[in-house]
C-alpha cells in the first residue's frame, strides 16, 4: 500500500489540490453575498420617527435632508461637506453623564480606524444646542482628541436639529410633552452611504460584544463601512 501511494504520490497530491480548489469554489458560490439594507422610516421603531414620515417605505425617496449647522470651529457645515463620502452620525450632548462618554470613546476608536480613509467621516449633532455652543464643542473636541478633518461636532437651531433627527436620521425620541422640540437621544450610530441613504443602525455603547440579537456593535459598523467602500 505504501509502495502504491509512493508511486502515485504526485497524482494523489494533484487530486487533493484540485479537490480543495473545487470545494472552495463551491463554498464561495453558495455563500450568501453580503448585503446592507436601505432603511426607510417604515422600517424603524416609530418612537424614533416623526409622524409626517412614519409610514414612508420608498427606498429611493428617503435620504438625509439638507442641513446647515456650526461646528466646533464655528464653521458652517452643510450636506455638501459630506457629499460623496460615507459617514457615521450620532446625537449627543457634552454634559451627558450616562451613555454619551461611552459613545464618544467608541467614536474615537472609530476615528482612529478611519483616519486614513479619505472618503469616510464622522458627524455628531448636539441635542442641547443652547448649551453646546461652538466654543463649548471646541473645548470638548480638544479634550477628546477630535481630528477636525474627520469629525464635525455641530450645533445650531434646536428645531432644525429636532426635525433632522426625527425625519432624516430616525434616531431621536421626543422628550417632555410640555417642551416643544425636546429631544431624548439614543445610543444609535447611523451609517450613511455616499448617496445619503441610511444603511445601518448600531449600538454606539457597544464596541465589540456580541449580544446575540439583531443589534450590531461598533466593530461590525467598521466592517460595514469597509464593505460600502468596496462597493463604491
């Protein structure tokens, strides 16, 4: 038997290599191709969506609306600053003692991962714009190590931020009934593609833990960013 194997060893090795290649090809052919949904308001928790767009289900129609706010350098930031880029957005406030510090730390981690990706940026909106002036945001950004070219922290008219959060980003709950435009932000990081469409929601307080549900973490967000880049 050993003599037989030795005599035909090259044939057996060749057959083994060919079999491995065939199995790999079959695996790749049968493996489902990665996809990211294109989110519409109808696909999101109604608590996070303004009633005017709550039932909208047209994937071609829902995109992030035009906006204009001031960043940490008191520079006007609009949708044009995010044209043809992939970006991750969130809603926060600088005096938040609970989830915001964790979210900011995880956004800092993400900033480090994308700093050499010219077509990827970050965008954070303050839900307390009356407190978070450009000067306050500048101090906060310096404390956290924000790279201005990669990450804008913006403030502005509270009403405009409220409607952008609930009609475009689908990521903020209403606060007290008695106070108009009161906002309760969530832990969501929102992934927006180069066409201004929402492609994912992620737990901004969870860097890489797998909780076993449908909620994605920030490490998975980075993977999805890379996938979007490969498709654009």
